[in-house]
C-alpha cells in the first residue's frame, strides 16, 4: 500500500457540514445507520456500491473519496451482485453486469480499487461485506429507498463493527430535508419551488476520478478474502450467454436491446436532448414515436444520475439557480425558466419521480401497500368491490397478453419483449388490470409481478407509485361514478386510440 505524501483534507470523524463547491457532500444527504466509531487504524475506506452504480455524479462516491482523503487511506469499491434477489433473471442480470463492466473500466484508470463480485450460487456472497468491513476505516452505502435495499442495509448495520453511513444521491432534492410526506404532485411541486433552489448549488462531483492523484493506492485485497470470494471474471462482466445460463436465475426472461452502463446511458441522454427533447411535449404521448427519454432503466440501476440529466437540460452553460422564478404556487410551467419542452420533462424527472421517493423514504413499509391510498380511494374501492366484471384474467393470461383487448395485449407484448413500455400506455395498462381483476389487491399484485419480472425499471419507487396511482394515489375523485372504478379515474382503450395513433403499435407488439 502506497501512502499519501500530502493531506488533502482535515481528518473528519463525523459528517461535516457542507463547505461548498462541487463534490462536497451536504450533511443532509448523509445518515449513519449504526453507532459504531470510525476505525482510524483500518486499511482502507469501503464503498458498498449497490444502487448508484456509476463513477461520476455520485454523492456516495464523493463521500467515500472524502473519507479516504481524510484518513489518508485507499478506497475500495465493492460492487456485488447476488442471484437470490426477487425476480432475478437473465434480463436484469445482464443489464446490471453490463453496468458493472462499465464501472470496472472507469475505475481501472484511477487509484480506486474496484472489486466486482458476482454470486454463482445463492448465498455464496454471505460474509463478504463483513470480512471487508472488519479491515475498513468506515463503510459507505447507497441510500436508495426501494426494493430490498433498506432492509438489507439495516441488517448489515447490526453486524458491522465500524461506522456505516448511507448517502443519498437519488435526486435534486435531498430525501431527508423534510419529514413531510406529500400526497399530491401539486403540493410537492409547491414545496419544491420554495425550498429547492439552494440544493441546486450542491452538486456531486461530475468527474471525481480526475482529482485523485494524491489518493493512497491498494495493490490487492487480503488473500483470505479473494480466495473465498473471487473477483468477477471477464466472462461474467461480459454477461455472456454461457455465463448467464449457468446461474440459478429465471432463464425465460431474456436480455433485451437495452444495454446497461453509464456509457450507454449518457449516449441515450445525448440522443434525447439533441433529437427528441424539442418535441417532447407533443411526441411523448405517441406510442408509435421515439418521443420519450427511455432513461428510466438507467436511473433505476444508478447508471445515470438526475444531476447529470439536469446539467444537460440547462438552456445555457451560464444558467444558475439564481435564474429561477419565484414560487408560482405549484404551477407546472414557468418556474424553471427553461424552454417549455424541457420544463415538461423536468416535471416528470423531478416532481413525479422525487414525489415517489419522498413517500418511499418516509413510509417504507406502507409505500407498497393499499393502506397508503387516500381515504376517498379506499372508500370507493370498497364500495365497488363486488361489482360484476365483464372479463377477468389470470396472471398467466395477462403475462402472455391473452386478453380480448388488442391494445392492452400490445402494451404487454412490448413490456415482455423489450423490457420497457411506453409511458402513456402504462396508465391504460394498469387501469385495465384493475378492471379485469377480482379485487384491488389482486390488481396490485399483478402489476407488481409483471413490472418486476419483465421491466428493467420495475421494482423502483416510481413503478410502485405508478401502480398505486391506478388505485388513486396522488389523484383526486373523478365523476361520474362508474361500475368497478367508482370515483377512480376511468380509462378505456377506445378513448386512448382516438387520441393517439396505435395501429402500427398494435400490429408490432400484440
């Protein structure tokens, strides 16, 4: 191990207040999950990368680098992939592995020791984190409030004998700046217009690997670790068909054209901003056009950050948060002072996405439950629970697109074959599942299962938010009251097809 000859920061033994400047981590984004102290005699700082799988614009990576500089120790980035997670499949595995290969290439050019680990049998990775943490000054994790991640981190915190911090790099607005849970997009948007501007000055480091010349280096990890938990092979990181076939995962859900990783994510972002964004406000509703960003899989797996997207959307390099308008009472347009199409996209990226993260972070157990629905929605669902359904379909029939509705079958066909489906169609897709299910809870289970199994952006707080929006979350009562739906927002394939072109879409995917 090569030791620093310089001290780049004053030794920091607790989360420091923001000192200002790109890359300095605001204290509001840092949470300690245990009471263990820092180990100043540790061999390295450990970053357990599970959700923000990228080497840039990442507050968690910035915090790990900050501590490594403070302790004058090397930085180890453990990026693991288990096989026992719910809905594990070749599709999801391949996307994650492609991203891991991307981060491996990025870190290979830096003094950071990147350690990708891929289980080949369920449970093989057990003990790896504890073994590395035992030799670490501190452990940094990703504060991502979805799927099994929070539960996994709480369990780890109980076992680790060294300080374990998780860092929020989810969005423009820090998750824990407020304890309030917002129940409508309008109320959240109004809040953001009042409190967000200062946070737009607090940026993660866009290129942290370019500023590590004085970081201590680690030539290798202890042999007792690498022998028991060997580094992922090149074949694994290539996500070769042979390697995927050897794993105990779902082999019926195959990889798709989406390629994982930050490189592909940034290329898609560039294509979107250059070729699509100008017409986004009109084209995004059309299923037959490439009119949406298609960034959700990359945001879900942390291959791309909201800050990176926001930087690309700025109308001018000279734009600053000081150019924002005054709070305009939660109106959708006009506050950002961006072009109209950019503001429409920002409302999806910031308001609606971060609204979902707001509830998932503050009500983690309730977030995926019908108990989180507003009282009016629960009342109308109960009142119409016994209404006769003209059609009901099993989960298998839904998965195979075997309904009487060609447009719905096309939506499911796109999801099943492409691992993603059009944003506008998703709302209709969910509404029809509710209409064709024996109960609201059955509908919620079906939406979750189909999204989690087939979609690259399933399992996300935004996906859950969308499923529960179908049942009234973030919505209002609608009239006239109808059978089955009651006061829930009502949608039909016929009305949908009258508003947008779907013939080619149905022909391609049904």
